[in-house]
C-alpha cells in the first residue's frame, strides 16, 4: 500500500482541491477501506454550493455514498466482515444518548457524525472507518462497486417508505423520476403497491420510469390532477416528494385519499415552505412525515436486495469522472441530466 493517497477536499463553497496526504493511520478498532465506488447526490451538491451547512464541518471530503475493499484493520474485524470483502458503508455514527437516539431515531441524532460531512467520505482513495463505526460495514460481494455504493440511497428510500407506510398502499405517487424517484418506484412495486404513478417533467425519463415499474407516467401539466383522479378515483394513498421543490406536492393536494400520507423525502433549500390547508389535514386525517437519511437496519435490509438481484440498480448509475474532475462531477450531478454521477478516485 502506498504511504500517500489523493482525496478531494472542500475548503469552502465551490473551493475543492485535490490533495495528496498520508494514508490514515489506524487506532484500535479502526478499519481501513480502499474506496472503489463513490457516488454523488443532491446533498453533496448542496454542501458544495453552500446551501447546506447543518452538520457540515469544513474542510471536508464529500461522498457519503461509498463502497470499498477492506484492506487493513487494527484488531479483529467486525462479525461477518472479512479481509478483502467488498463493503458498503452506513454513513452515520449516532451518539446513542441524545433524545433522538433514545426515542428510536438515531438517524436524526443531534450529536451524530457522518462520512462525507465530518468524517472523510468517498472522494478519497482510502477511508478510515473509526472503531465507533465498525459495525457500519455491510458486506456486499456479488455486485459491482458502484451497485454497492448505491445501497445508501436505496436505504434512504426504504426508510422514507417505511415511515409513510407504503407497504399495503393501493396507490402511490412519486413526484420526480431522478435516480431516487426511480428507486422509490422500484421499491414501491417490490412492496406490493398496486398502482404507482410517476410524475416527471423531463419526458426523456418517462421510459425508464415505466421500465422501473411505474404503471402510469405523467408530466406535471395543468390537467395532471384530473388525470390522476381518473386513474385513482379513490385517491392517492401516499405522495412521495422525491424532488426538493414545494411544487412537487401542491398539484396533488386535491387528489389525496382519506388518511393519505405525504412523505417529505427530498432535501429542500432552507427557505422552502410547504402550504397546506389546516382543515384538510384535520378532516381527512392526513399524515405528513419527514425522512432524513436512513437507519442501520435499512442498510441491512437494502444491501441483500441488491446483492441477490431482487432490486436492479445498475441502470441507475451514470457518468463516473476522475478525481481531478470531482468538482465537474458535482456540477454534472446538479444538472439533473444524468443518472447517479460518481467519481473514480483511482482514475
């Protein structure tokens, strides 16, 4: 192993530098992984542009969707993990003691640290997994590194669907058919939803939305609510906002079923506001649920679904740019013109 490595370091918004640094030294209980897959999402874009600052410590190495090979450890490896295994990495390290953790919400721990926020993320050739996060390593040996890296957004979608009680719903509407919207479509069908409606303004994505299992694919034009009413006369049971814009909800408020759930899934700009009529919520017993990142058990559920082929994700992986073009990869991810963009840290 080389004594040095390269990584992309974000020093300030739009100020990313490729640096050569020593390979991390391990402390007792730590594990070292060689990064083989690193994907980018809207959160990385918002950190890079300065629109997300909460829980972010700069300078930072982005990339919380990562996979790699276990190449070193200080002490025994976690149970079920072996040297040279391919692993995906659950990115959160909750404290276990705050109110959120004690109430069963470790993913929104107020004291958490996270890979790609405070700990070095996947835009690095090697990543040290500290002892406190050693159980975050999930073996996934039967798929490519990029398919392993995409476990993280799948686990996030699974967390959101569990909170919104998607399993057992008759009709689910997924607003947005980017990579996460497509994952939501596939998961909803895998959970037995009878009718999944995809709404996506970019018609170039309609075919893959249909191929992902959407029973109906619509554009958000003026008559979209009426068309949904014809498809689902009893109303939509769950709306999943898979794009961080308020207009991903407002057209559908009039077609919600009694007891419908609204999943505020995507990340939004800090000034975004959702407006709902209070009596509509009151008289129809609507539920509005957030979904922030995911839980370790979601990772443990999602990884086998990908590893054994029950959930196909290879076609959701887009352009991979070399480490020297990491900033360009973030710009490409921000454009929405590709699938899951990533960075090949060894190219």
